[in-house]
C-alpha cells in the first residue's frame, strides 16, 4: 500500500464533516466542481472563440470530455495491468478530478491571453496557464483562507505537468521590446513551462515525501529542440490526464472544425488520413477511408460514430510503461503511454488541428484581439490599482505590494476573467459611450 502521506492536505485543520463517508478524492472532485474557477471555464475559449456559435467546445466542455476520456483510460489500464494498477492505487475519482481541473488556470482568449499576461509579467515572474492552475488550487480559490481548494497531495501532484519553477528553467526572452502592444509578436513570447517562484513553498510541500534522489530526478531538466530547458518527467496520474487532454484536443476539437466548415476534406486526407494509412497499423489501413467519409458526411450521427471509433482506438492502445529505473516511488517510476504507432497517429491529429485550425488567420485574429484586450486591461489596472481594482482585490494588492508582489495580484485578477467579462470591462474603461456608474 502507498503511504497515506499522498492523501494528506496542506492545511489539515479541515476535518471531514459528520457522516461524510467520501474518499479524499471524492471530496477533491466536489471542491473542483463547485469552484468559481471551474464554472468560469464555460465562458473561456478552447480553440474557437466563445460566442462564434452555440455548438463548439469551450474550456468547460473540453474539460468534461477530457474527464470522460480519462475514466476510459483508467478502465483500460485496470483491465490490462490489474496487479500494477492495484499497486499504484489507481482511482477513478482521482483521475476524473485531475482532468476536470487541468485547465482552470488558463485565461480568457486562449493562448493569446496567456501570451499577453506573460508579456505583462515578464519582469515579475511570468505567466503560464499550468502554473496558474497550480496557484489557483493551492492558494487562490476561496475554499480556505490561504490554501485554495486544499486538495490531497496526490491530486495536486497529478496536476503538475512541469515540476520546476521558472527561475530554474533559466528562461530569458531574447526578443527586443515591441514599440507598442499592437506590435507584439506572439511567437516570440511563449511562456516557459513551469511554476511560479512565488509558489515555491507549495511545491516544497508537494515534494516533501520524496527522497532526495527521486526529487532531484523528478525535477531534472533537459534542453528541447529550440534550446530552451524543460522538465523531463511527470507523475503516473498526470500522464493519464495529459493523454486524455491530447485526445480531446486532437479528436474532439477536430470535430468542431469540420462541423463549422473550417477544415476541408482534401486537407484532412493529405494531412491525416494518408499518414495514418502508412503507419503500418492494420486497423487504420483498413478503416481510415470509411472514417474519413463519415467525418465529412452531412449526417451528424455518422461523424459522431467516426469520432467515437477514433477515440476508442487511441484509448485502447494505451498501456503502462516504466519511465526511469532509478525512481523509487511507483507514482514516478511508471507512466501511461501510447505505443509508437499510436503516438504518431495522435500527433498527426494534433498537428493537423494546430496547422489548419489554430493557425488559421480568422482564429489568429480573434487571439490577437483578445491579446490586446488583456494587455490594455493590465496596463490600466497597474497604473492605479487602488482606484480601479475591485475592493477585495485592491486590499490583496495593497498587502502584496509591500512585498513587491502587487503585479501578481493584478495578474491573478485578470487571468480569472472570462472572455465576455474581460471584453465588457475593457469596453467600460476605454469606449466613451459605454458604461455608467455601474458595470
């Protein structure tokens, strides 16, 4: 049995209520589901901008689908590896919770909002969506006074995709300062993948049960192809969440794009279908032509059938693999993973969505527009925080500014906004004939 230290919470003066027989992970799931941060996902951009129509996915529906896929992965792994999953104490509620919460730190307007906040925080510790998720669950969400949702240690570990703080990544932006916000090039300001130095105390608590060797290996870094340092490992639970997230992004977001006419059949055949047919997997070779017909059929039920078949094919191809023999803790020693063939298949879908959906000019214009909104809001609030911030946020800013952390409070406030709320505040501040005494 794994040590009970993994079900401990950072703030332990929070006992179970009378006759509450839920497991720690069931309690964690309830805290995520009932949080304001989770509710706000309903009005945050996933890939296609919120408000384009009432069909496509938002961050909320994406998270729900990732959770469902995560549960499917759990069932597969328990069937394939019954002894190992028992040893790892793989728990359905745990994985569902991690998948539900994995995107709550992402700001409005998709990656445009993330880049905007990172640029505005470039001299104050940076911004990154996964790092903000860590900050929300551990400090900001008001389930407790100062410990956020106060989730179980193992749940928190499962949400940490990049177990290093930004200062250890040695990130330095090499791009010169743009002449104005409107000339900021998004490609030059992608944030490093890590946690904030401001949250080192929670990271220390999280990793406290690890022995010295496991901690050093788990937090070790390597250079990526672009020459930037990145983390090497993630926990077993996190690997399941990341697969569920990638499948939801690569397959379900593709469905949105096809339905809305953004993706053309010929492009899909060249960019995905032909590649899958050449992988050497008999199922893809035999079925990809029929699946393509169904994906681009005028009958929605046929498209749904194709999407379901593709998701099932990927889920059923996942197994447990050892990551590094030197790890002592099983949660770090093992990861869920696709075999090479199916990893290439999922990569083909993800690359296609990135090239033919996310990079499409219409989508990039929406991201650019949101990017401007976020940067202008940040500039306004930081110019006179006590005048422009809401009362409770202003009080937090005043306390934090004494420690030179005021910009982080402004960043927390703006990153929590939905697309619609951010746009509304922006109009109220900058459009002369909009807004009155009340917002």
